[in-house]
């Protein structure tokens, strides 16, 4: 109930700022993963090390995609609530 009371007290402007910050953060993470993928194999001779790094980066990228999907679902719920409020 304490969490809900904080949620209710947030303004739409604060929620919009959180959404904007989250989108910037997700883009930054995706760019960092891409950069790591580019740098991961430079100077590496071992096929095992290359395979390991690729697997780790694939895992991190998949995790980010799942986080982005969850964020999108939560944002869609918020947008739907705003639309429903406007209808009333």
C-alpha cells in the first residue's frame, strides 16, 4: 500500500520523464552491446574465447530485449488508462 500511495502521487510529467529516461537508457544499453560486440573479437585468437564472448553478448542482448518488451507492455497499460480517463 505504501508503494501504491507513492504511485498515485506521481504527476503525469514525472511519469513522462521516467518514460523518456527509460527509453534513453535502453538505447544507450543497446548501443553499448553493439560496441562490445564489435570490440569483442579484436586480437582474440582462441575460437573458444570468441564463442564464449558471443554467447555472453547474445544473452545480454536477449535480456535487454525482454526488459524492453516488459517496459513496452507497462507503457501500453499506462497509455490505455490515460485514454480511458479521457473518455470518462
